[in-house]
C-alpha cells in the first residue's frame, strides 16, 4: 500500500518558513534539524516539510527552479481547508504573506483565496 506522506518545499530559510506557517495557520512545529536545513509541521495526516535550497542542491544534482516572490508562482498549490477563508486569508497577510488572489466563490460554491510567501 502506498500512502501520500508529505510535501517538501525548498526554501531559502527553513526556520522563517516554519514560523510563518505557525503564525499564519496555527500549525504546530514537529521539528527543525540542528543545521536548520530541514523542518516539519504537524498538519494532520500529511506532513508539510521545508528543506533549504542548499540541501535541495545536494538532492537534485541537475538543479531546480527556485521559487521567487518577484516572479509568477509555480503551477502548483498547497491547499488548506477552513470554514472561514476570509479570516484565515487576513491572518496569513498579517503574518507576512502577499496577496495572489483575494477570496472569491467558485461556481460550485467553494470559497478560495491565494497567498504566497
């Protein structure tokens, strides 16, 4: 049996990224490695992890596209479900996120909003 276990985001600053998700979304820190190259958040059944771009370069010998807040976002998203999208969106902005798309209701009734850090 195969189970989806975690998502890893390659980031410049693991500790800063963990702190953002703690502050913006109230996730709990599982751990950060002593060298600050890797960290995990407890988010339910699936772990949200962060690895430094330095560590990523050792994992991906051919390189990778680094996320850059100054350019368009990648064609991927990390989705969180909540009863109050607008409130969580505003909390994320207060915690340092930038607005990608304000909250709107999709034709099927789902309310969505997009931020990035």
